[in-house]
C-alpha cells in the first residue's frame, strides 16, 4: 500500500477509512515517518475531486530524475508519447512502462501533465518509481544514440509487429495522439514503422493498449547494438 514511504510527507485520513482499515495496514501506516491528520468525512470529500474517495490522501514529494543519467545506461528502452491528451492514457502508459521495467516515459511538451491528479491516480503509484520526462524535441533522442520505432496504422508499407525479431540496445517506442496519431516528422524520423495486427473490422487500438502490447513485445526481444539507423531497415 505504501510503496515509497520516503516520498510521503503527510497523510490525511477520514474516520470512515480508519474504521475499515485492516490491522496489518494500520501497523505499516503507523511506522511511516510522515505526519498524519484525521479529517471529518464531510470535510474530507471537499479535499478531493474523486466522487467516491477511499478516505486517504497523501502529500508526496515529487520525484526528480536525471535524464542524462537514464540515457547514460548501456541499454535504453522507453516510450515516447506524442501529444497525448487523455490523462487516463498517460497514466496507463506510465504504469505499463513501470511494470515492464522500461527505462522511462517521455512525453511531448503538449501532452497531459504527468503530475495532474487523474494521471497520478491512473499510474497507481508507479509515477514515483519510473522516470518520466517532458521532451521538448524528439530529435534529442538521436543525440543519445536512440532509435525510434513508430506505432502507426497498418498499410502495405508498414512492418507487422511480429516481424521485428531484434531491436537496438537503445530504442524509443513512439505512440501518438488519441485522434491524430503520430506527427509526420516523427514517423519520418523513425527507423521502423510498425503496426499491431488487428482482427478484421477493428480499425485501431487505444493508444495505451498499443503502447502496452508494443512494449511487452519489444522488451522480450534480443538486443542487437549493431542495428543502427540503417536505411535498409526503414519501412517506407
């Protein structure tokens, strides 16, 4: 329940929460170094925009990550979200990336704020353990030796996901806006443009689902540091 106790500065609890709290959870909570306050149920509901709050709120120290340090690792596998507007999608992508032990998530500057309440709730706490950055320009990935593989809709010149058998040791999986998809300059800069095979009659997947399927598949492939940005591997 309290995955990152060192990040919790204070807790606000409602009597309703305390009355239903399991004894094992109470013991863990009482050992936290954070200050703890009890707020009446009626007042507690005014502190949150959730319709049916669980009865516990936390003031948490925002994590700070060193992007250069992340890119300094021997291998990098991350997700880049281009103009993602739905907080639920952003949160789900962060949660997926954390679950698959990816290097991090990068979001375009005009994507939803990854510290907004809806995004934070959708991450289920993983926002505290996974590096997340707002990327001013996707072109900086190449300066760190990262390839870009773009998820796009299927067409004659697009590579099916399962046909990719190896990946570079430094890779960014790019997924695009919920309605418009990836910007054309990102697609053009990609080493590979791939699609997730879908059943007949299904036009597309939710962007968070696309990111999850792609990240799971690529994270299981053998890394080949020698792949590089060879034009012969470009799909268009």
